[in-house]
């Protein structure tokens, strides 16, 4: 694998486009053909003639195949990514019912010991691919929707997920509770209206401190000129939390 990685890095260094470089490097290092073959020929025979688009997941952990802009298949190409996603499914299934932002349906497929994820496709753009001027013009709108999402998650305390907490008796608090835990680049925006239309990639979802996720997200957004987004999200989240606290005291 080290030799393959070295050879791949040498070959792709002459390719100027970063996306193409990443894609070719992955194909040189890993067998990705089986992923497309699985979708076309093995899964259920529905997608033999479908239009497929392929992408490399963040960190080169997964190979993504999008089918007719209807479904997304995520294949673990590194051994570290091949983890049973049953906890992810339980958490995402629950929050799909209560979240103010769409959470895509997840199906788990075990193929020869490989855990493949199949999601409903959500059309839109991630924040780094969105029009920067539109993001700035709609910053409050985006921040409020993300804050609402974080608030609903962090204040939820479902019995159905109790066993997935680090401590069964742990209860939600300010910026503490259930969290997506990778919000930075995993929400989908409508490219025209700048509405937040979905949250994807729930592999890291957990119960605990939300601040590390916010810090990582702010670092990510800063790279694309959206430094104010994190501050605005915290402002709107705090206002909702204070309002909820006051209502409880008044009862």
C-alpha cells in the first residue's frame, strides 16, 4: 500500500486540478471499480442503465456513487471507514422525525463484510461550493436554521437512544446533548434561496459536548470567508435556549 501511495503521488503531481488529482490518486491506490459494479450489477438490478456520478469522500475514506440524483451509495475504501453504522442509523432515523432540517433516509447494506450506506439524495450545494455573496447576504437566515437544528438535537432526550449515551443518566444542557458532530461541511443549501435543505453524513453523531464541533466548523467556514457564521449560530442558539429556560421557570 505504501508503494501504491508513493506511485500515485508521483503520477498525480502533474495534474493541476485538485478534484481530478484526488480522484485519480484514489483510483490508483484503491479498487473502486467494484463500487460501480455493485451499483450496476449486484444491488438489485434497477440501476444498470442509470446515470452515475462518482466522488471521493472527505479524507479519502469513502467512494461515493450517486444514482440519477436519487440515491447515494457510500463505499468504505479504507479499512478504517468500514465500521458497522447501526448506531448512525438509529440516531439519524430518530432525528429524521424531529429535525427541522431534512435528514436523508439511510439503508445499511452488508456486502461481503463491507458496510455500504445508501442514502436518499438531497439536491443542493455544500457551503464551500455555494455563491459566497449569496451566503453573506443570507447569513442570518442560514445561521438561524442551523441554530434551530442544533437546538432541537441538543435538547432532545429520547429513551430510544439512551443506551448510546456515554452515561445513561446524562441529560441535555447548554451546548451539551445529541449532536451531528460534523456540521462544518455537511449541510446542504438550496443554491438559489440559501435555505438549509438537509444534513448529511451522520457517522460521527453522538451525545456530549457540542463546542468541539462548533470550533471545528468555524475553522472550516473561515477558510471560505464565512467567519461570522459560527458567531451568529451561537447567538441564535443562545437566544432559543434562554427563551426555553425562562418558559420553564414561568410554569
